[in-house]
C-alpha cells in the first residue's frame, strides 16, 4: 500500500509541474514567432505604381494591289485587194481652126475644127464642146467621136452667122469615164483577249496607339 501511494503521488507531482511550466514557454515562443513574421512581411511587400493608359484610334491606311483584268489586243493586218475606180482617157489637142464659108444650103456660117489625138493606151469616146460667141448671141455645141489609141480625129462644129458678122469660139474636151481595176493594200483589224495587270489603291483599318 505504501508503495502504490508513493507512485500515485509522484505521478501527480509530474503532471502539476508540467501544467505550470509548459504553457508559459509556448506563449513566449508564440510571441517571438509572431513578431518575427510581421517584420518580414513589412520588409518584402512590393511597391505599386499606376501606369498611364494608352490612347488608341483607328485610321484608314492606303495600300496598292495588282488586279488582273481582261483586255483586247488588236493589230492591223495588211492584205492585198483589187478595187475598181473611174478615170478619164488622156488626149491632146493638135490644132484648132475657124473658117467662114458660104454655100447654097447654109448661107453664111462659121466652121470650127479641133484636131484631137488619143494619147492613152485604150480607146474611148471623147467630147469636144464648142462655145460660140457673136455680137448678138452665144451658143454651145457638143461633138462626140470614138478614138483609138494614137489616133487623131477632127471635130467640126457649124454655127450660123450673118454676112460679115464677127464670131469666135473656145473649146474644151473630155473623155467618157472608164472603169479600171488596181491592186491596193488594205488593213483589217484582228483582236484577241489578253489578261493584263493594273495597280489599284485600296484602304484598310489600322489601329495606332499613342
């Protein structure tokens, strides 16, 4: 019994000693730890700075691109063709005379004569126009003849006058039109489709910030 009592007493004494000393050490230790963490937080906290905000706007930016398009490529192509045209034969007046004869049928009259030579290489019809003029009147007479190349024909015109009346004439000559053909160079237009490029200006939105 004495031994059991002594064991219980020792156990109670140990418990009492532990209860009185351990809380005090924890308070000191906790107080020391808390104070140390607070100083560390105050020394490592970062500084905060406010940055100015950027001002942005949208502008239209021009740029160029190559754009394909269809076009016509045309060329003038020469070729030979035959065409018809009108011309006049060439002639030459060799001589002209004026006479004032008299006969029973006509009485007094004026006789004009023009010798005309065809100097062209083709035959054709020629007309000589006599333009008569006296003191009292005027008149025109057209005389026609067919003349071969290098042939000379005399064209005659009679004009009625009075005895002793002054008279004179002028004349012109021309051939009938003749049709000819000739070879000429003509041109025709030939076109084909081609693809070309042209520069085109376009616009796009671009944002810039200050």
